């Protein structure tokens, strides 16, 4: 179904609420407004700037049922998870790996016509009925299930007593852990599996082409290069006990993706499909090795050291780019990583007051540079901007995907609010594809979070496809997202109220809306968790309106449209860079084509136009600009946006990457602070300020004066030799312009006294240390230092239980 033509603009506001079936009857009173409300933060929406496309594939779900997929017009649905690593399409069978005693299992779809009619075929059949694109996970580990039988990877009869077994169903199938707590080793992978290389995957894709057509002809469009291969040594250790290293993950991706492209050149591939934040930093081999060794291993893991000291994700992207340059074929289309919040209790069904508040805060790890992750990660994550930066720096043109995520409590209104917030963030931050792990039931709050973006009125009313600028004076209370809808030029805005109280706030609207009349209002909240309510219209005045957002609720406003004929300019041509010096570069581009109004000016941005100010502006018809004030030896990504005489902005141009001339370092200052000291350990932060020419890569050195040891560092690669400590940049923070700073930190241990370090250097040059801050000693239980419970590392180690 399509949105009703009368709906011109939609404003979604999430403020903590309940479940709802869409209401199509007469408008209802706003019960939430009757409560006393506190003053809320001001919200501003400007449809004339910050414009960029929102890919509908961000609203995907793994394994959503057909009725929900049809109702949501689900854009994409993924076949994935641990069971898909060894799925055998010819037998319709799989091995459950560590999820269930490494047992061979199979689907009851009959065997006479296989592979026709397999579970994978049924998955694709549903997607075709609902008009949904398919992400299909293909095996890449080198193994697939050998037979439709009851075999298992660690037979107790064959490999001895084990700590756990499938006592009810297959008592001979153990968990692969011996009675003494060590893993069973030396087992035979052929107990359950048979070798399967890239030709196996290529044959599957050719079969799918025959059955459903090619990717460009309505067939399977997306292929995930296995599922979390950096955890094969855990989830599938019966056939892959060793951690997958840099070279293996690259070579298997090359071969598998090449086989897919040979079979279907139009197919899109996604990789490396890592399990989470650590997947950006470590190979599977380093994760396994450092989990076993602990300590300094995380600061200088051996597989990374053997590959030039480069973290895994930038190295992987560089290798994918190198393949395209050598072979003329792109074998990686989407940079795909999973993310599950590691904060205690968030990924799960916990809904105590503290966890609810933490769940709603923790979505900030997707974007916010000021949010320090409240888990063993203990540093800013900025997951989507970090992924984009990695792509821009190492393989431009690669799209971004998160094919598994889950913020928990989808059966509770708190989880629905977090889910709505996440969907808004995905659109604002420019993610290209996302699929929620584990679908909510159609009656659960999590499903309503999707409805508020995909079907708020039961008639296909949806959030827009072009993001525009939106800002809140306090994102922790009311988080705001905005987009324009193409079908009727609707301006759509999503506001997430993360407080438990009603808030009255002004909403300022610029561009794309009328200045008088009334807006339709839809609400889903804790006052009624069974229906999306159609409320009385909201009167509008010049420049917006003021309204009350009830505690824990989501509100959709449908505002009068602007001119249906109004069109922005087209994107300028890709800029070309000339006269690049140490502090400047000249950019030239092809002119935009005017839309409804003439082009008035061009704005040059360094970074994302949606979130940064322009670094240069020229009046049309000029199509070049010189950007000055740049830092030497620094990489910049420039984009150009056209603005017309009515204030409408074009989509940004394609990016151009420019690196200014290098310079030698010439000094720095260091601010060393101990925040907590519990007698045997401490947490320290180091703020490094570059006082010399700009740097693109740095190395900080210092020496302890006692027996202090770095046990866990972040925002850099840490190593220690005796008293001497070295911290190298983490890649994403390598650029230090003159006068700018970066903050790194570490946890340390010591005995005796904890005196400040000395002899700080930057790239071998001495640094000035104005002073040190006194330690704040805190009380800790005997034998337990704050932060214990996870293996330490430069970015945090895999805790004992990652998820499912």
C-alpha cells in the first residue's frame, strides 16, 4: 500500500511509550498531555540543508515472518547466524556448532527434489512474495555438513567424558569441553562435515540463478561472506579450531566472492561480517591467541605485528581494494560488521530501571564521539562514523552494512524506544543496509518501532527517503531525526524522548512545510501498548509548534506540504584537486543542474555535509574554490553541495580524497592524569597536543619510574619493554593538525608507589609536561580492581559470553 496523498509531512517523535495496532477511526484525545510536563529541549528541523539519501535497506530484519514482512513492506531480510556457516543446500542440512553440541541437524522439507524446496528456497520464496530483497549467508570456512544424520563433532564415546552433553536427545554428543575444563582437541572434522571450497558456493549461486533469476533480474541480491568468521575457533571449533588470521580471512574472501561474481556478476557481497567492535581491530587468530595469553598480547598481538602493525579492518579493506586494482573486479561491495551492546543487561530482556536507562543511553555508541562505552570496551566507539572513516581511508566507494544488531527488550516498551532510536540513527548517519537479529513478534513493542517508520497509519504511511538536518538541544532527552518523503514531499521527523517524564518542547521547522493549518498526529506509547492512536490534529503557527511529548511514547506528525513542484539542484560533479600544498588545495567540479530555483552557491565540506560546517563557499556560476588553513601531511575527504536561491541543498557530490604535503614533527605537550587508584592498580588518561607541523601518524613514548605495567590500553596500540612504554595511533586518530589534541588511556598495575612517568616524546621529539593531576583513590573489594571481569586488551577482549 502507498501513503495517502493528503499526507504532506510526517514528524515521528519517540518519547517512551507502548504497543499499538494502527488506528484508522476518528481522532482520539491526547491522554498524555493531561499530565504535568517539564520543559523539554528545543528541537530544530531544517529541510534546506544536510540532505542525503536514506537507503530503505536499513529497515531490514533477519528471519521476519511473512505477515510482518508484508505489513512493513520489509526492504531486506537476511538468512544468517551460526547455523548458516555449514549449511549444505544440497542436503538441506546444517551443523549447529557451539550453539547446540556441534550436532548435525536438518530440515523436514522432503528430500526427493533437493535442492529444490529446501529451507533456503522457502526463505527466498517468502521474500519474493513480499517484495523483499534477500541477504543469503554462504559458507566460507572450508566445510559443510556431510549428511542428514545424527552425527556430532565431539562424541563422548570417541573422545571421552565431557562437561556437558545433549542428555535428552543425543546423550553421546558432548560440548567439546573435557572434565578438566580444557577443550577436546584432535577430533576428526569428517565426523560431521565434508570439505567445501568456493566451487561449492559458486554452484549454489548458479542453482539460485536458474531457480530465481540473477540479482539484476529479481533473484538473490546480497551474499554475506559467512557469519562471524573471526569466531570460527569458538562457534565451529570442531572443524576450525584455529583462529582465522589476516591472510586466511583475505584469501577465503577473495576466492568465495570471486566464485559468486563468476556465477552472478550483478550480485553484491558483504564482508568480513565480524561479530562486533573487536572485529574492527583484531583477526580471529589474534582474538584467540590474546584471549589465551592475556596481558600485553592485546597491545601488540602477533598476527597484527606480522602484518605491519595495521589493525584488521583497515588492512582487510586495503586488500580488497588491491584485488580490484589487480583484477579489475570489485569483490567486496559492503563493509559489514555486527554490533551488540556489551553494556551489562542491555542485550537481553532485563528491564529494571537502571538497565532501561542504560539501554537508551547506549545507542550513542553508534555515533557519539563523547560517549564512553559503559562496558569492558571503556572508550568511545562511534561505530558508524568509524566504519565510514575506515572505508573512506582504505577503500572508497564501499557501502556500510550492519547485518546483525539487537538492543534488547523488544518485548517491552523500553526496547521499542531503543529500536526506534537506532533506526533513526541509521538513517541520519548514512548506513546503507541493516538487519535486526531475531524478529520481534508482530504484537511486541519492537515491531511497533518498525511500524512507526514503515506503516504508522496502517495504510503505508512511512518515514521519508531523504534525510535533512535535525538537532535537539539535549539529545539524551529528545533525540530528533528528519527526512523528506518523495511521494508527496512530506517532511518527516523522528524524535526519541528518552526520559520517563512528559516533556513540553518547541519544534522549529524550516523549509518544506507550510506555516499555518494543522498536522495529523499518531502516537504509540505506554498509555496504550496495544494500538497506534490517531490523535486530534496539532495546530501550526509560523515556524513550527510547541507540544507535549508523553513519557515513553512515539509520536508521528503529518504536516502541510511545501510546494509539490519544488526540486533541489542535482549533485555537483566529482571534484578534482589541483595545486595541493601543505596547507591548501584547489578543487574544481562540474556545475549542478538547477531544480525549481537557480543555483545560488556551492559549499565545500571536509567530511560529512550532514554533520559539519562548510570549509569554503563560492557564488555560482563559479565552480572552483581554494580551501586554505589545512594541516600538512593530513588526509582530507572533500564533497561539494549546491544551494539554490530558495535555500534548498543538493545531494553531496562524490568525494575526492586529498593528502597535503608532509612535515616533520616539532614538539608537543602532554597532560597525564590518574583518575582512579585502588592501591594495586590505576586508570590513567594522556592528552597529547601537537605543537609542531601537522602529523599523519604518531608515536608517543614515556618511561615509568616504578614497576608500573600497562595492562589494558585504548585509542592506540600499546606496548611496553621494561619501564619504556610506547603508544602508536589507532589509525582512525592518526591525523593531528597543529594545535589539536587526542586523548588516549590505559589501565595499569603496580606495587609500592605510583609516581608519574617521565621522558615523554612524540615521534622521538621531547614533549613538555606542564604538570600531573593527583590520583583519586577509590575503595575496591580486596582482590578485585574496578574493570575486572574481562580479559584486557587495546580495545577490550571478547568477554566470556558475547551473545546467543
